[in-house]
């Protein structure tokens, strides 16, 4: 390795100073994406817990909400519940087995660089009379 020429000392420091902001920005973006992915997985889990609670006999929307909160959904959110085939609950099928769909959406969970991202989770379960 040759010694630096006169006037070349500190070049690496200047190059690092030019590259460092972009490197730190990239690291921050990766961390934020990981947090967003983790929140989405948590909301999917909460939606699945709510859908499962709705398929149980004698279940109610309040029990489904409690199951979703226990699985990680913020208590301030209300899951959107819908049934296939025009049913209004798992017990109203009268011989048919509708699907129950639970969707949890938080429109302002994450803000990355001033841009808001909606975080949502969805689960579908089959009602079994």
C-alpha cells in the first residue's frame, strides 16, 4: 500500500460523509418496513382470532372484539364483519354454512417520511352450524 499523496489525506472521510446520509436512510427504511410488516401480521392474527370467535356457538360481536383485542388489535378499532350468502350470523344459516369475513383497518398506524400507510388484516372462517 502506498502512502497517500500530498493533498489526499481525508478523502475517505469526505467520501463517507457524502454516502452516510443515504446509508442511514436505507437502514431507516428497512427498519420501518419491518415494523409495518409486523403490524400487518399482528392485525391478520387479530382478524383470525375474531373470525374464529364468531364461528363458535353462542358467540357475539363483543366476544369477537375481545378476541381481536386479546390478539393484539388496538381497543379503539372496530373490526368490520360480513357474512357470505346474506346470512347475518353463523347460526342464521339454517343448514347452510356461510363464511364470516373479518377485516381490521387502521388508516393511520404508520407514517414513513410523512406518508401515512394503512395497516389492515383480514381473515375468513367457515361457519360450521
